[in-house]
């Protein structure tokens, strides 16, 4: 036993250890071999060292060299002041603990491999004193390797926590918790991506929690309780009415004045579609701000239980990313990866991009319901006004244009809402997010 209270033979514990070890091996270069003392038991110990609030390390009772080596690494890890910095992001967080422990294990194996290579290259055959000195250096190298590994794990743990927090916003207000456990490999790759870090930093400036969305509601017998009304629908009668004298009850029924529950359901909408210009003129702060707004719109679509599409375009439309109504952890990971890898370059063809978006809407499962297209561009490209106007009407779609540093009279004519962004700050981002599909704004 290394971590007190952890039953290493329990299936969940063994699963965690196997999962961490597999992730570490995938991250490790093929030219580096995993040290012999690192196994599923040691990987599970690392995981619970990061996950548990108060882990306690116990020295193995057996005089086994492998267990003693594991204990040396774990005790060195426990005494390091850098461990608390990592654990700030991992305690009681399953996804972040998996990611950080896998990176910690990978970095540890890499550093120990380098240390072994240095020791092997510099060691000669000088008898017992030299062998004793070699053992002392080896323990020092273990401590140095642990410190290096903790630095690598801290960077990934911090960013993985940001990604996990972003993913949680897609399940806000629902009974289920969105999990990234099945996408830990993707989370690690995203955590190491500097473009993802930049986009999430930009997203932090948009405090979407300050926006309250007004949703149109429709009457429904099987909807949610929304108040009271008078009528003669016995299925919705308030129980207190049944306590009235029989004759009085019949009179109220005949006069349609019975007290009833009023029930409503939210109006169902079609896809929320974001068209994002990636032409060369969008390079720099423009594309970064636009990406952050697109992510915030994806969060809004998830809360409104709407399908979400994101398509980049320049002179040609690029393959879209589609997120269904029921968002999964893999969908969020794909969204971040998709947004981060796009670079600004190319020309601009707005008409073609809108027509392709309308074709996607017509082919969606909610094609007969009102849909919204948010176009973010700086292009002053001429568009086919009459063709787009008729196509938007046929698809029951409304166009909301966000023009960055420019003006396009044609888009202004066909857009439900047209705004010009010149500062690319929080206030302008909130104006984009506050556009209500129910026909108005509510901030």
C-alpha cells in the first residue's frame, strides 16, 4: 500500500491506474521506455495523490526494490512544495486528475530516462565507494525528475481545469453533469495548445451570466405550471375547486369560471448557426474576438436546447462543426479544437457562405422551425440581396450581422439585426449575445 485507504484490488481503482498508464504511454515518445517500477498500481497512486483532499503515503511493509522505488518517488512528490500548486486544480476533479496524473507520469518517465542516460554515460568501474556515490546521485536525480514532472503537470492541470469549467457551462441549468472523462486525451492536447489558451482567455472577458434570455412560451395542457386562469378544462382544475358545493361547482363549470392551472412550454427553435469570416483581413484581434463570441454563442445554444453550427469561410465555405441539442463532452472538445486550429487567410464570399448555411438548415432535423444565423465578418463584399432574402424566408431563418470595422449596406438591408463592432470589447460582445430570437433584446 502506498496511499493509505486506497484498496488497490478494487475494480474502480485498478481501472484508474490502467487508464492513467495507458494515457501516459500514448503521450510518451516511442524512443523512451517506461521505467520498470511504473505499473498500474503506481499510476493509481499518482491519481489518488492528486484527487484525494488529504492523501497519506505509507511505506511498504515488504522489502521489495520495486515498491521501495515507488515509495521514494511518492514521498519525494508529497514533500515537494509544487505539489500543492497542482492539487489546487485537481482535488475532487476526475477529469483534471486523470489529465494531470497522466502528464505527470509521462514527464517523470522522460526525466528519469534522461537521468539514467547521464548516469550510464558518466559511470565507471571504481569499486564500492563509486557505487555508493552512484546510488546517492540516483536519489538526487529522482528528486530533480519529480520537480520537473510537477512543472509539466501544473501547466496542463491549470489549463485542463479551464477547459473543464468551460465544458460545464454547456450543462448549466440541467440535472446532468457534462463529463470529459471519455475525452481526457483530447483535453491534454487542448491544454498544451497555446491557441486554445488564447481563445479561452478572450472568452473570460465576456460575462455571459449577466444576460437573461427571454423565451416565447406557448400554451400546452402538458406543459410547465405558469400561473392560474379561469375556464372549463377539468384536466387542469385546481384541487381546491373540488371542495365547493356540487351545485356551485356545476354553475362555475357552465360559466367557464373554474380556477385552472395555466401551463406553458417554451417555443421550439431551429438551429443556431454562426458564420465566421476567416479571410486574411480578419487576422489578429479580429479573429480572436470573433472566436470568443462564437464560443459564447455555442454556450447559449446549449442552454436554449438548440442545435449549433459553426462554419468558417473565406472565398469558400469550410466544413462545419455541428453540436446536437444533447451536448456531450466530446462535442465540447471538438469545438475547442476546431476553433483553435483555424487561421485567418484567403478572400471573402459572403453570399456563398450564407447559401451553404441555409442548405444546412434545410437539411437539419428542425428545418421547419425558426432558425438564426449570426454572421461575423469585416468584408464589404457585395451580396445578392433578393436571392438571399427569398432564401432566408424559405428556410425560416433570420440573419444577424456583426460587421467588424466596416459597413455593408447590402447586408444591412437583409439582416434582422445589424451592428458594427469597432472596439472589440466586452460591451460589444454582450450586444451580440443579447440578440433575442424571440424578437427583441433583454439584458
